[in-house]
């Protein structure tokens, strides 16, 4: 990215970042453990519905 385009970037989400961090859901470690156990592979993952967060 060149410096000129960095200056013209419109930050539409920066002012909301702190609020998003406060209300973002968290998940128990047991969920990730369960998913790791039932996963057919450890070589790839599907990143589903993460949006731009």
C-alpha cells in the first residue's frame, strides 16, 4: 500500500471497535476441545461466518 492510499482510507469501524470487543461472544474451551476431537483432519479448517470482525 502506498502512503497516499493509506491517508485516503476511510475508517468506518474504528470508533466501534471497543464496543464490539465488549459485546463479542466468547466460547468455552470445552467447545474447542470437542471440535478438535471430532475433526477429521488437522490440516485445514473452514472459517465460516466470521464477517469482518
